[in-house]
C-alpha cells in the first residue's frame, strides 16, 4: 500500500512540474499472456517486464542538458509492484533510478541501472533481452553470470546500484560505455560455505569496486560488441557479439561469453556459452529464432532452441507466440501466448 501511495505521489509531482522542464515523458509497457512449461499448469505469465517510467531533460544552455529517469516495475496479473514478498522485495524503482548530465562529452549518470555489458548485449539476443522463458538473456547470453551477486534475494541481478554510468559520444559508429559501482553493501543475506563455494558474511561489503565496460559499433548493416565485467565477488565475464543485416528485413546475430568465477566457487569455476539467432520481419509480423548452449565446467551442458512470432496490431501493440525447448539434466518445453502494449 505504501509503495502504491508513493508511486501516485510521484506521478502527481511529475505532472505538476512538467511545465518547468524542457521535456518530461511518462511511458511504459504492459504485457500479459498464458504460458505452460513441462510439469507445470497453465498460468498467467509475461514475455517482457511490465514498467511505468518517468524521464525528462532540461536544456541548461551551451549544449548541456540535465536528464533523469525513474522506472517502476509491476505485475500485470495482480497489479502489485514486482516481487514484493518479504525478503524477496525489490526496490520501488527496480528498473532504474538515474540522474545526470549530457553534452559534447557524452552522458554521465548516477544511481541504479543496467550495467554497460548488460545494456549492450540485448541488441544481439533474438528476444531483445526480454526475460521470457523462451529467451536467452537471463542465462545463456550472460553465461550464468550475475552482475550483482550481493543484492538481496529475489532482486534483479543485471544491474549496479550506487554506480556511475558513462556513455561516450558516437564516433563513426563507435561508442564506449562504462559503469563503476561503489563498495557498498546491498542488504544481502549470508551465504554459508559449502563444498562448492566459500562463505559470504551477512550484509557483506563488496571486496572490490564492481565495473563493466563495453565497446559497440553500428552501421547500416553491421553491428558488433566487446565487453568485460567484474562483479562484487570478483567473478569476471567477457563477451563478444555481432549482427548482420543481409537484407533490410533479416537480422542475423551471434555471441560468445566466458565467465570465470574462481574467486567465489571452489569447483566448476568456468562457464562458456554461445548463441546464434535471427529476426525476420515478414508482413505485419516478426519471426524470432535462436539456438544456444551453456557449458559449465564439470556440470551438465544446457542446450536451448526457441522460436517466436510477433503479430503487430499497431505500432504500439502486438500479439506474440513462443515455443522453446531447454535440455540439461532433463528436457523441458515451454509454450507462451500473449499481448504486449507500449504506452
């Protein structure tokens, strides 16, 4: 209830101050569908995160702008703020909470948001980074890596809090992106020592400053990315990816990732993963397809194949259907149908 009141108060505050800003925008998505996985019953699901966001810019003169962005995430089937069950509660502004400056030097922001690697990698995943079961972003695209392993249980693990974010200007298609987080505790619970990992004390302060860097290149037909990231437990991940559009309607993509978690884990410390995929615009719709593998050191390999279709009802609304098979120690099939709307 308190979170809902805060959200309403913020909505009113932003609407009241819109006249004082150069530009203020309220935006969001709502996504709901039906999904069924092997061994489970049919349930109301989502393909993409549901969000309500506020962003704006103020012209400060001489090419300098002040910018902000706040993003709430919620569940469309219940109307509640995303993950509000006890210790699994996420922040009100789970999506992002950032303020910064933009100018000829690029963009500098402070707060919470996707890391440079996590944000850059979504362009090379067939479901554009959406967290659907049919997609690859939350596991194979990141080689099972977590950007924020010390955050509270249930929290999103692909963001940095207490961080500085930088995006350079684009030079002939090239851009550099960097994120550095402070050494601050994130209310994590203790992790006991096991035969597979060392212990982490209650509410531990990061042993190092987490950071993430990516370099991207884009032109009319070709795009590429190289990225490196280190988290608070000194797990390291590097990734390379590329995409190519042989014709306007077809986008082919591939990526390779390698995680080294030897500082925290005692066994099975390396994980390698790769992914190939395609998007094909045909008529009023889009076909999505992908195949990927994740190979943890000494653990059963994961293989996943997915196929999806979007049917555009308008520029902001589409129907979708997904089918996916994921095989590791067991084989599971997922089928999902739903509706997505941007506002």
